[in-house]
C-alpha cells in the first residue's frame, strides 16, 4: 500500500476509567473523579477532566493527587465494567473496518484506506464514529485523529482532547507537527525530553530539521516521525504474538558447530520476518528437544525491543551455549521472537550500529531476490548452502 495515500484513524476514549465511573453513577458527573486501580503502588490510573484542572494526572502518586485535589472523589477502579465498556467501544469500531489495532482497552488505530466514505469525507466519518460510540456506550466520548500514518493520527487525536476531532490533510503533516512541544510525539518520555532539551530542542519542528545521525540510529527514526513520515502498518490485533522458526533433525545431532550454524540461520529468518512486518521483539526464545521428545525453552530479554541480526544472534548464541554444554543429542531446535511491539522505543542514544541495520536490510533484499538460503551472516564456509533442513544430518556416531 502506498504509504502517502493511506487513511489512518486513531481513536481514544476520554478519561476512560473515570468516564465509566461517571456513567455508572450520575452523582459523579461533573465532579473531580480520580481512579487508583493499583492502590498497592499508590498511583493515579486516571483522572476525570474536572480533576485534571487541579493538576491531577495519570501516574502521579495518590499522595500528590490528594494534596492538589483534596475534594476529589477517589475510587479503586472496577475492571469488569471497564472491560465491558471497552467491548462496546470496539464493537462500534468493527462496523467500519476489520483492520483494527487495539493499543489498550480504550485506544485503537484503524486503517480506513479501503473505506470509500473515509476517502470522501474523513471528518464526516469520524463524527459518525464519535456519535455511534456515544450512543452504543450510553455516554462515552472519544477523541479522534486522522492522518496518512500512525504518528500523525495519534498526535492528532491528542490535539484537541477531550472531545477532539482533528484531520491532518495529506501534505500538511510536517507543518501540523512542527509547532508542537516535543512531548507531543509518541515515544518521547521524560528522559528523552531532557536529553533533547539539553540540545536546546523544544518543538517537534526542531527535531525535524536536525541533520541525520546527530542522535544516533533511533534518533533518525525519531527525525522521520517528527516530519510525519511513518511507514508502520496498522497491525490487526490478535495477529502474531510471536514469530518462530524451527527445524526437526532426521537424526539426533550433537555437533556444536552444526547446531550453531542452523540456529544462526533460523535466527536470521526470524529477524527478517520482524523487519518485514516492521515489528520489534523484546525476547528471544530458544526451543530445544532432546532425543526422546523432552522439549524445553530458554529465553533472554533485551533492554529494548529490536529487529537486529547482531543483537538476536548474540542473545541466541548465549542460550545455545548453555544447551550445548549439556552434551546431549538434540532432535529439534527452534528460535522465536516474542514480546512483540511496533512501537519505536524512546532509547534515543542507543548504541545500535546504523551500519548493522543497513547490512540487515541488504541481506534481506538478497534473500528476497535469490532465495532464503542465498546468504546469511557468519556462516562457516563448510556450512550447507542448500536447504540444510532436507540434508542428511550425520548420525552422532559419524560426527
Ligand atoms: P489513556 O487513554 O492514556 O488515558 P485516559 O483515557 O484516562 O485519558 P485521555 O485519553 O483522555 O487522556 O488510558 C486509558 C486508561 O488506561 C485510563 O483511563 C486508565 C488506564 N491507565 C492506567 O491505569 N495507568 C496509566 O498510567 C495510564 C496512562 C492509563
Ligand atoms: Mg483514553
């Protein structure tokens, strides 16, 4: 799909938990309602817009909130009701497209590129969706942003919250984002904000005009987002929770070099799929089956989600080393990526090497052209160059 020509909508209910409470108990309407669904941690989950006028917001401590708003109505949260209302919310969204990516109970991206009405009159459709949500939930209000990509739609839905509706016309993305404070950009948390401020950067437009590579690899992605350039697809929820590849050997295998060769190949198939899907994974899983069907997994978690060959290979080899150390013949090995996300993390000054990223992309395109077995990283010269899965694997005794 031509990325410039898409119609992406971001829908986010206003003060969701607090609004549900106000719906269920009309005495709470117009009042400062503060929900702390995790009282053990003593933090605010959300606050009604009436309470936000006192400066109360999500993630602040209850103690702080009580200081700012002593007259607030403090509630512990009622998840069952929130889930029920969330279901109603998604029922409305599903009337308009099957391409829905749910981000939380009250928030979703919709890809409406194929929707005739969205093409002709996006604002009219958004208005209709807002009305349908209000009616179907008996009173919940949504804010909606529409743009040609995720980042623009998301920022647009926040732009006029609460009860907002913002349409960013094609071609105006960069101009729309430019005057906004850097925190408006998803992925910029307090840590990144401080780092950018140290460079004297206050607005999204100032990020957009930075020269490439000043902020490292992740920084380059952020520069693109700040210009309203974002090729990420809307990933239908319920789609893959993990990506994995595995190989069952015809014979039990114990040769460490051979196992490593195969595990490296499987790993690179997994990372290539991640890159194709434009998703990142935080956890690599090694599956191994000893002779006799005894199957185990071990896993390793990265600091930040990644799709990089080098990072995956490094983590996988540590896991494999532990398995090889057991010196037991193996029947199967598999490599998986879980903990998937399409969100680019805010780790701005990450060490990940841009050259490695370029190499990953080059290897992907070679494999796309010449087949999966054409090339991979660091294969020993004696490694099988055909489909190794169909090759006769030597018996243990022959190794
Ligand atoms: P949000 O959509 O971020 O917040 P919101 O709906 O309360 O307010 P608005 O969208 O108008 O800014 O989150 C949805 C729900 O998720 C929120 O009602 C409560 C819960 N939540 C937490 O429990 N902890 C948090 O830190 C946040 C941000 C949200
Ligand atoms: Mg919300």
